[in-house]
DNA sequence: TATGAATGAGCCTTCATTCAT
DNA sequence: TATGAATGAAGGCTCATTCAT
């Protein structure tokens, strides 16, 4: 299973953008082309996808294992051949969701920004990709970000750790900008990073609310970017 | 019950902080044991509090009505004398939570900011009060903000509507600043408002994570405020 | 409480047509004008009436004591001051119902028929009165005749005993006709009596079905009477 | 499920005595353990039988689903695999009961009577078979005839409809006799049919009362038959 | 291996009954 | 005396999980 605490190492590397999203239970070497997903692996994947859909649609507690089985087109017992319990299945579903989110965040570009312009572009890029995902699967995101933390404390901790890691990445990223001189010196990068992370939230709410037109989305991304730029650069800049 | 769609009217007015949630007790005169005026209200309140605690602790779906009853120190049947169903009880719990949040947000000051300094002060104030509440009752907030939207669509809509209303208030507030000239003209106030609202989130996460020291809290509030100030004022300002 | 096994003595006497229907818990002398029903008695009566209505409407099991209390306009606890349990209340309700049925059956006339014509008239009379009651309160009758026997064995026995008693009365009545010569000699009066009793059933069903027009009712009474006349008299008669 | 409104068509035809209540098992071919054809049907039947017994014994409202499960020797959950609710189970129980009653009524012979003697024989036959059933399972009959109508209005309507249909059949049967001249012309066949139907009741009561000796039963059938004969034929016959 | 039948713990809810006032 | 608040036993029903085939 994907160990979320490791994402700190995975994400910045950003070279493994094409890792097959099957994720979780792959105990095999991640390098090289996984020659062919075994039948069992494909079943697992199929089940995780179905569980994603079903949990996202009805919520984890409300959804039943037989809903999942039905959605996957298998018998109920079969689910238990691949996942020992509902809870464990959820873990995999969340891994799947987190993986997709991370792919969206890191998607393609892996370069460190070298100037404010670079940064601005990257922020816009991340925002765009994230909102695309959000609009494509608002329920999945809701499941991962909102509902999961309500299941139990372990999950809550994991999710919070994820945010922490992302913020830490962002902060170290900003630190470079500060050292390089194109970000204002007195920036509390850690806190700014948390703040910036949180600004996806409105896009998310927009999508949940269902009034996420392309125009509104663009407006929000523009506003967000310029806002952040001003905030990061400080008053002395043009 | 608090009608959330009315908060737009309630919040700015800010004078009716103590609206009773359930209306006055019926003063009918009858034979037999007098219904002990106020007892019902007290019980209702006691139960809502217990339900708050229990739902926040275990999650709405997972918590059982008998947990609530046990927590309140009454028999299970008693809960049903005051709330016809688990779902209805949740509604009241959420009302309670939203009310407390709104009180925190609007707390005390009701004046329109007349300058950037005013605004900055107000933002700090709101942030402070909110974080105080968050730290006092992180679970309640989690319940209201996070979990509720996963219960059903009606609740999701209500919560989203709440955010929308708050943003609209904030936006119209900013509009005045733009018109008065102390905020930059090209501000997309609506989007900025959404973005600003979302910036409570890190404070919230901090509290959930449990590492919300006074020092970190202060750092976040400071960063947030200055960040917002720069963003709102634009580059031309000192 | 009315002891149903005693009705055999009460009914043929048929002189007490005006006994106040309060029935059940009257442990006082039934002779003479019961000077004034005590307040308690009136309450009991009021409760029995309400229980009649409520039990008849929803069925005994389905109806709740608080429905009864509400219908009577008293507190729930009050019901228990007059009847120690729901079951006991039912007993009184049934007594009330049976009493009304018996009054309908015996209503007014008390004379022994002296000829086939008399008998025919009496049968028509009984049928008419019974159907009037049935149409006025089909639910009460359903309660007494249909539902009660499903409550428990004691009640079942009581109801069956009631039918038995009525049949016995009817049989001894017919016996006189046989001895007097205006009924055919080979009549198995006991069985005939049972059969005749059962012929109220269709009228009852008619009423339950709701299509009991005056015309249909008349047709049934006529048919029934003539049918019985032929059956009783045998072939040798005109 | 047996559609009671169709019994008018089913009964006279009398050739489809074994219509399966639930339809054929779906013959799909799948992986995994084969669904063991017929098992479901057997379980359903077993459960209906148990439910019959339990409902008849304690009454529908009073009996609990776990009583039924216990009687059938299965877990409570199992009952719900076959019937979605207690009410639905009752429907099947009643279908079962009605079916058995109809089989008793129509049993074997399907011929239209051609003379009074035929009719007399048929009536005796029906009565005999019915009483045999009644004595074998008085509780089932009580459930079907007595208690069911107290459950809810839909059931009441269905039962009344059943009686109506039977009477209509009987009436049309009698009509032929009138046209053929061996029944008196002025017979109100519809009402007579209702009346005749109701005459099973005493046999039923006899059984419930528990004093249904063979001798008494025979006496009642004889009396009933002769009584009806006189009534049908009228005074002009020998 | 895949299946679905079987299960029972546990949930929400109702209601007859008790009892302090 | 009348009341209604309080209660807990019990019921219908769901569903995660097990297991024989």
C-alpha cells in the first residue's frame, strides 16, 4: 500500500509521472515496465475503481460491500478475496485518490521555478490541472479530502500528514526563491505554504456546488495567481 | 430552527445574537403536573450538546443514538421525546455549530471598515476569534464543516450555501473599499472573498493536527493578514 | 366487568333494554336508577369510548395508549388510573361492543314467537337492527368479531362462547316452534341455529366492503328471511 | 405471487392447480458456486410454512420475525434474503392459505351440476373438504379469514374481493340452475350465494372452538345441505 | 478461484408502563 | 387526582463477514 508519509520523497522527484496508477498492493519494483498486470492485479484495480465510484457516490458508511461487488460485476465473496475488510478497501481507494491528486499537482513539469514568472506559471498550471480533476471527479475528491478524515483517527492523521507534506514541499520551494532573491525576505514560507494550499478549497467548493463554469474557474485562477503574486513579492515590486 | 438561508440578514445586523433556536415555551394552563417551564428547553440543549460531542467524536453515521443517550445520561427513549429522529437531531447539532461559528465570526464588532488599517484589524480579529473557537472545539467544527456535507445532498447544499453567503457578505464589504478607493480597482471581489474565506482552513487543519501552539497560531494570523493586505492593495501601495 | 357467559340469562329476559351502556366496571346494583354516574364512572366511560374508536380505527395492536389518551383528551398517565393495562382496557372495549350488539339483537321486542309469521317478523327485525348497527359502526364490529379473537386465547374462547350462547338461545327458541308444531319435526335445531347466526356475516361483509346500499341490504334481508323460512318449514308447507 | 383478482378465472378452469407461486428460477450460467437450482424455492416455501405457523399461532402483529426465523431454524437475516419485509412475507403466507382454501373448495370435481341432486352432492363435497381443511389447520384459516382483514386496508379489500368473487361464481352457477328450471325462479341468486358462502362460518367456529367431532361435523353438513336444498328449491318441491 | 447463501450483531425507533410532582 | 416526562425492552431491518461448494 502506498505509504503516504513517503510522498515527500516521491513528489519532489517528480520524475515518476507515469507510474501506473494501480498503486496500492504492488509490492514489486516500481522501476521498469511492469510487464503485465496479473489477473489478480487487474481484479484488485477493478475493485478499487468500483469502490471509488460507490464510496464517492454514497459515502463510505452508507455504501455497502455488495454495492461495490455489484458495481464491479462480481460476487460479494470475491471482494473479500482481494481485500480483507471494508476498511482496508477504503485504504486502497484513498490511496488511489491521493495518487491521482498528486499526479494532477505534479503533472508533467518537474522543474524548479527560477523566477517569479516561472512560479506564477507553475501555480496557474497546478491550479488548472487540479480544477480539471476536481471537475471531473468532485465526488472522489470529496471522499478523499472531506469524508475520509471522519472515518477514524488513523485516516485523519494520514490526511493531515499529507497536507503537511505538501506544505513542506511548497515551503522548501519558496525558500529557494527567497534565497535566490526573487521573493521577499520576510516571508514566513511555512505559513504561506499552508495558506496557498488552502486556496484550492474554493475551486473545490465551486465544483461541489455545481456552478463551475469555465469562465468562473478562469476568474478564480487569475485572481488567485495575482493575489498570491502580490503577497509573495511584497510591496516593493512593480 | 435556525434558517441558514437567513444568515445573510442576521450576520451584518449582528444585534440578535441570542435568538432562541426553538421559540418560547407554550404557556398553557392545565391540570396535573405543571410541565416545568424551561425543562424541555434545557433537555433539548443538553441533548444537542451531547449529540455534538458524540457525533463529533465518532462521526454521525458511526455514532449511535444510544451513545448519545448514554452521554447525556438519559434513556434512549428520552432522546426521541425531544427529537423525532437521528437526522433531525443532527440538524439541530449543526444549527448549534453554525451559530457558534457565526458568533465567532461576527463577534462584537459590527462596523464597516473605513480603511485598510480597519480591515486589517478586522481580519485579524476574525481570525483570532475563529481560531479560538477552533481550538476549543475542533471536533464540532469538523462535524459542521467536514462531515456534514457527506451526510446527504440537502445538507451539502446548505453548507455550500452558507459559504456562498459568507463570501457574498465579504465581497460586498470589499466592494465598498474599492469604491472608497482604498482597495485596488481591478479586484475581483467575489473571487477574492472566496479565497479569503478558504484561508481559515489551515488554521483548522492546524487544530485538527493538534500542533496549534499559540506561537504557530500567531504566525499564521500575521502571515495571513499581511499576505491579504498585499493582495488587496496591489503593488502601487507602500 | 360484564361476564359474557351470563348473557344467556340476560338476553332472553330482554326486559332490561334500557340498561345504561356504561357496562363494565359497575359493581353497583343494576336495579333502580343509578342516581348519577360518578365522575370516575364518566371518565371510565369516556375512555372506553375513545378506546373503542381508536382500536376500531387502527386495530388493537397498532393503536397506542397515547392515541387513546389523546382521543379522550387526557394525559397518558390518566388512562392508567382507570385501567391497569392496555389489555384490560380492551376487555372493557369489547364488553362495550358486545353489549351494543346484544342490544341490537334483542332490541325492544321480547316476545316469544308463536307462529312462523311471528318468527319471520322477528328474524327480519333482528336483521334490520343488526345491519343498522353494522352500518353505523362497522369498525367496532370488526374489532369485536374479527380482531379480538386474534389477540389471545382467552378472548378467542370468550367470543366463541358468546356465539355458542346465542346459538343455544336461538336453538331453544326453535325447539319451542318444533314442539308447537309450526316447525318441521326433523329440524336439528342446534345446527340450524349456528347456521342462522352465521348468516349475519354477509351483511357484515357488505358493510365492510362499503357497498351496503339500502336496496342491497333490503334484498339480502328478504332473501335471507325467505330462505330461512323455507328451510325451517320444510317441503310440506305452502 | 397469486393474484387474487384472477381467481375468478383460475377456479372454474381448475386445471392449473400447481401454478408456481414465484416463477421459474433464472437459468443463468456463471462462474462460482452454482446457485443450486430450487434451493431458493425450497427455502421460500419452508419460510412461508414457518411463517404460517407462527403468524397463525401468535397473530401477525404479535409474532416477530425472529420467531419465524427460529421456527424455520434459520438466522433472522436469512428470512430477509427471501422476503423483503414482514408484510411481504405475510402476503405470501396469505397466498398460500388462499390457495389451499381454493384447492379445497374446487378439489377434484369441476363439473357443472345438472340437477338438484348434483348440486346437493357438490355442496356436501365442498363442505366436507373445507371442514377437513379447517380441522387440519384452523389457525391458518383464522389467519386468512379473520386476522388478515385487520392488518391493513389493502388486505381487507383483497379478502373482501375474494369473497365477492366466490359468491359471483356461485351465483352464476345457480343462475344456470334457475334457467334450467330445477331451481325456483324468484331466487335472488347473488344474495343467496353470499348467504351460502357464509354458512361455512359455523364449521369454522366449531373447529376453532375445538369441539368438532366427526359426528357434529356430519350433523352440520347434513343440516346445512338440507336447509339449503329447501331454500333453493322453494315450497313447490317435494 | 468465485460465488452467493447464511448469519447475527447492532441500529433506529416505538410504546406500554412507571412515577415525581 | 392528573399529568407528562422518563424509560428500557423489543421489534424490524441492514450489512459486513464467513464458508460450503
